C-alpha cells in the first residue's frame, strides 16, 4: 500500500504525465485527478508519461477535493506559501515518515497537490489534516507540479526503507577478507624491514603500528590487494636488478 497522490485542478496534460513518471519512479501508482482543466483523458499526459502510462490508466477523476479524499483517513496538502490556517506543517521527509507509519497501521493517506499557477486554495487546504512545505529558497519558492510530486515520492521511498544512503559499486571484484589484508600487511612489513625502512629501532614498533592502522582504514577489494602485492614485488625486483 502506498499513499494516494491527488492532483487538484491540474492545468496542463504534460504536467500530469510528468507527475505520473515521477510517482512510478518511486513506486507510487495511486493517482487521483480533480477537475483537470483540459478534460480527461488527455493525449498530452499520455505522451509525457512514457513508460508510466499505467498510472494514468488507473487514475480516478473527481469533480472536487472532498470526493477525492472521502475514503482517506489522513490527508496532507502541499503548499509553498504561508497561509492563515492553524495546521501542523511538516517537511516532506517528516510527512512521509508519518505516512508510512499510518499506512502500516492500516490507514489510507492522501497527498494533495495544487494547480501549477496558483497552488491549492484555502478551501482545499482546510480539508487537509496537515500541510507539507518544502524548504526552498524564500525568494523563489515556486515548484513545478512534477517536481513537487517527485520530492514527496522520493521521501516516501526513503521512509519505507527502499533507499540505500551510501554504497560502493564493486566492479568485477569482491571485498578483500581480513586474512588477505593481513597477509598483504605482513608482506609489506617484511619487505620494508629488509629495506631498512623501520629506523631508528626505538621507533620501529610505532611505525609498524601506524602502517597496520593505515591498512585497516582502507576499504580494500581483492583486486586492490593483488595490485599492491604486484607493485611491491615489482619494486623489489627493480631494486635487486640495479
């Protein structure tokens, strides 16, 4: 189950199609459309939706906001402007975390998005339980409909744990094991000792410790370890042939 995105009085079919793409990018396919200016279906929306046409095919059309949210248990409304309404205001991140919790508990959450030119009216906002405000540049707070949809949809995917914050893409290799790193570390220490690197004697132990600490700070792959072994062997061969 995902939240339902309600596009309220959208003005351009292209923006509806772009919103559908943004939704499906992040796993949301529940779209409702309130009183689209250019009618429905809209060929321009279908053209812009590209591979997300199924979102438009399943979209429901309503005459007003109250009908579009009648079966919802909690409603968020997006707005970039300060309004004369007393309501909780959340960032997209906080709102989608709350949405995930409500849906897990069996709720049906909707998010209202306003027309491209003016945004939601106070009558629309009054029907929402809380507001979502994107922290944008105060001198230029305007967001395109699809941009706003994409921001909220991305935060939804984060909230349900489907976004990996940081990862390393391994290219034709695996991470080196502790044993492999240890063997390489001994290899370096032996060769460096033979070259007289650990000098003077009273600093030898701390130098070895620092070297081991350096290896442990590195995230080495099997390919890295093999290359370091090869580099060291080649340098030793070069020194012996001089």
